[in-house]
């Protein structure tokens, strides 16, 4: 299992010795980048995408309070943790920092143990927020897709001639896959590797709320199974509208066309038809 990437810390200070000291404190645990003034700091935030900013207060042209205000006012950086690192320790200076949106304060000379403890604490909060936001986005996407499909399909198929149903399912499959394909292809290419077709298919259905896993075929090295114990469309909805299972199979087939066009997709069982789990078999053509 690869190591998780180190968090990135942006150190903003116009005194090189202060920057070197903080880099020495943090270099073994974090990736550090630096800026020597407020304008450069704002540019580095956009370029480097740091996880946290250590921001000196007393800088020429644009002080730390002004930089912090700009970061907290921008939509893309308003949740970026900012620690004011300053020799100023009176009450008024802290109030200014709070008003600017600072998340924490450290007084120079900085203590290494206190510094690393504050950074870890703020990064834990940031990572928790990111996880919650990702889960929220995932649930919203699931609800949108489910809502559209489960409302439209019953009404649509009551009025559509039989010969047109396959065409409609094909079009709906394309819509579902294309709406998510960009993110899936980015996932496929990360770390310079191509993930197996089964992993990408599982990712698609699991993003919709399913619980699919890829299992090798013990008797055929060129085949594998996808098994799901939670329906991406909702078990009750799938039983009321078994056509949703055809949509799942169609989505898998579309991904196979893009990733490994020699693969055939066979439906062995589906929860929409009353089975305990969904099982799809992927095998080489011919």
C-alpha cells in the first residue's frame, strides 16, 4: 500500500532565517514551500495548493492581516487553515488576527513542539471537513441520478412501444456513464497506471450508492466477476423497475468499450429480479 502524500505547508516570512528555521522544524514531516511577501504568498497559494499557511504579520507592502483577509474572502481558499506567526503578542493584535479570519496564532520565537501540534490539529479538522464535503457531494449526486431515473422510467415505459425500449435504455446508459466518465478516467490514470476494468466499474456503481467488488474467475484468468450486495438504484426501486438492472449492465458495457473492448458482459443475477446479489461476468470475446 503506497504511503499517503505529505501535507504541504506554505511559510510566508520576509526574513530568510525565520523561513529556514520553520523548514528545519517541519521538513521531515511535511512538504514546505515559502514566500517572502504577501503578493508572492497569494500566487504560491494558487500555484502550490498548500494544505496550511504559516503567515508572518509584519511584512512590507501587504501585511499578514491583509493576506489572511484575501484568502478567507476567496471561495477557493476560505477554508484553508491560516496560522499567524508573529512577534506581536498583545490583545489588539490577536483581535486583528481574529477579524482577518486567522485560525490560530503562534508567538515568535516559535516552539517546535507547539508548532507541530497546532499544524496537526488544524490539518485533522481540514481533512475531516474535506471528507464530509466529499460524502455530501457523493450523496447529492446519488440522489439526483436516482431521482431522475426512478421517476422517469415507470412513466416513460408505460407509453413507449416495445421496439423503442432498447434504444431508450442505450441512450440513458450513455447519459449516466458520460456524466461521470471524466472523473473515472482521471481515477484510472492516476499514478501512471491503468486500473483494471473491474475497479473502474465498481467505482462507477459505488459512487451511485452500490456496493460492488471485483472477484477473479478461478477457472479463467481472462475473466472476472463483479458482485454487488447493495443496489445502486435502491433495491425496492430496482424490483419495481427491473429495467434499471439493464442500465447497470449497459453502463458496464460502455466502460468496457473504453477500457478493454475485448470484454463481454454477462448478467448472472440481479437484486432487481429478486436475487440475493447482483453478479456480472466479464470475459474475453471469442
